[in-house]
C-alpha cells in the first residue's frame, strides 16, 4: 500500500467498444485525471503503453507525489479516438502516517525529526542526562558516576571508594580469608580508649572486660580471703598482683583469633599479663596468668 504524498506508477486498460478488443498505440490520445478523496486534479506526466506485443491495451503513467495526495485515489480519463474507453483504476494511501521522504534521517511515522533525536542522544549516549528504568532487570557494565537508587543484586569487581555516610547494612557482611588478611590494620599506635577495636594479624584489641577475668571488685574480695590465710610474703605477692590487675583493667586488652589468649596492657601500653585459657566449649574455662 502506497503512502500519501509518494509518487506511484499505476496502470490502466483501454479498449475499443465496437470491437470489444484492446487498443494499442493510443496513448497520445489520452487525457488523464486523478481524483484525491473526491477532488479532481491534473496529471503532469504522459502515459505510455506497457507492451503492445505482450499486454496490448495496458498503459502506465507516473502520478507525482504532489498529485497522490488523498487517502482514496482514482485515475480516470478519456481518449479522443472514437469508441475507445479508458477503464479507471483505484488505490488507497496510508493517511495516518507522516511521509518519510527518501531517508530515515528526516522524519519518523510520528513526524519527529530523527536528526534532532540523534543530536539529543549524542555519540554513545553521552547526551543522556538521566534514565529512569523502573522495575527493570539489567546488567550494567562500566562506571556509574551518578546516583543509584534501589537495591543492587551483586557487584563484580572492586568498589573504588564510598563518598558519604553508609546509612546501614542489613544482613551479614561476608569476607574470605584473603580479604581479611588484606584488611588487617596496624595496631602499634592503638590508644587505650574503652571500646576501641582494631584487627591486626588475627588479633583483636579491645578496651572492654574479657569474659572469665574477674572484675576489680571480685579480685579485691578474693585478695582479702587469700590474705587471711597467707604469710606476709604471700600477702605481698598477692597485693603486687592486685596492683597489676588494676593497671590491666585500665588499659587495652588483646584477644587472639581463637579467643583462648588475652594480653592485658596498662594505660601506658606496657604488657602486664598474658592470660591463657584452658577448658572445653562452652566452658567453664580456666584462665592462667603469666605476668611480665
């Protein structure tokens, strides 16, 4: 089906009513008209017979684009030769679409200029400033320099940096052994603030009470009970250990990866005592101190 405002070449038939046969070589006597949606118009081109030998009486003519202007079209006419009748032909054009004249770079079926669209999109899409893809599942390869709203199924590859606060992490954060090794930090300059946590060489440094180690009040009570049955020398040793424990409580504690050894430091960062745990999970355990 031709489109409106496009040039076409219809064919028509001419015959002799007195003989009932086709008439050949009569094109010079034909005067033709087009009718576009009921309105008659001229045809500028001249007709020609298709083939007098093979299809006698069949003629053709070019209807130009500015002549093919209706949704319903007809080609009709007459001959100056006596008894010759021209049989009209009819066709329809697509009238609900804008014409694409020659290339797909001038207009689409909605009349939009594709050249403008190409300019707006830009080379490799660099003219796009924002894309809204609601409820889409897509793979994105390359760098994302804008904002990402919504959940991310997985990230394959390194995350260079996070600028801004991370609000929360829901669900477990899982790392492998290599990642944990690569993320160890230097604890040589670790302070003594309570609650501080640093990981280095499978050691956790914390400023909190270690399970199984008596509190200051508990140790003082045990010291008083032991002193009642100890010699003066034993009492002096107990008091000395008491002072060390008091210093250790104020400093940092270092727990190894297995949780069966604790190093206690004073507020100056000096190692005071190493506690080794024995016993089978879930306990009870026995902690054996080794004083420095």
